[in-house]
């Protein structure tokens, strides 16, 4: 059955977004304890492109499948985990790229380059790093992995913040009861 990407984020209500999030069935990576470890010979470039042995992985379904197996440990190492083995994967910046953002009721919803949808909040905080000249925003996704907001998504979030009076409240946005600063 071919993969059907979710509809345009801005056309969805918060309830519809939450339903799409709930429908995504991820493997139970947290419960697996593989005994074999090694190197996957894979890399995720800073622009979100996946590579295996130097060649681009062009099948989007394969990238989505691998993305569901990702985790990052406390030392910052990214892993592809299966029930039988865990393999290192080189990640240049963040494992995911946030490519779209929308305000839906009291939530900020983000679409990732893998078509995953993440709702910012206490379990998925935003963090600002860098400096005034080169700021960067990251969204916690799952299992220690993050998504970097691309330029257009950063601009979408800034427009939302401005519409909500961000200049008056110190450039902060809120989502699901949590507040996040947009400046490093």
C-alpha cells in the first residue's frame, strides 16, 4: 500500500493533529536490549538528507522506517536500534528537520521532514541556541532526538510569536502550557 502523506498542517484542527500523532505506530525501541552493536555506515547530513555508504537514500519510505528506529544516548551518540543489534549513525546536526509549523488552539504543531508531526509542550520542548547572528531552534522529538527548525519554519514561528505579542513578552511562545524563549 503506498504511503499517503498527511494533509497540509494549516488545514487541520488540533484534534485532527492529535489523531495523526496517535496513529503513528513507532517500534518499541525503548524496550529492546540488543547484544550486538556496530556501525551502520549511515549519516544524516545537516540538511536532513540520509546517506548509506556515501550514497543518498532516495526512498522516502526507507528514511521514515529508519527514523522510527532512532535514539540518542546521554553522550549524544545516535543509534539505529533493532531487537537484535544497535548501530551507530553519524548525525551532523539534528536527526530531523522541522519543515512546517502552525498554531492550533493552545498548541504549536510541527511537521518534520519524515512527515512525523510533533506538538511542542512539556514533553517536546523548544530550545534556542547560538547567538543573535546565528540563532538556531531545536524541538525535542523522541528518544533524545531533536529536529532543527529550517529557515522557513523559524520564520513561521516568528510570525506566530509576533502576532501573539512576542516583543512585549521577551520573545516567548507557549504550547500546551509550556513557554519557550525564541532567542539564544
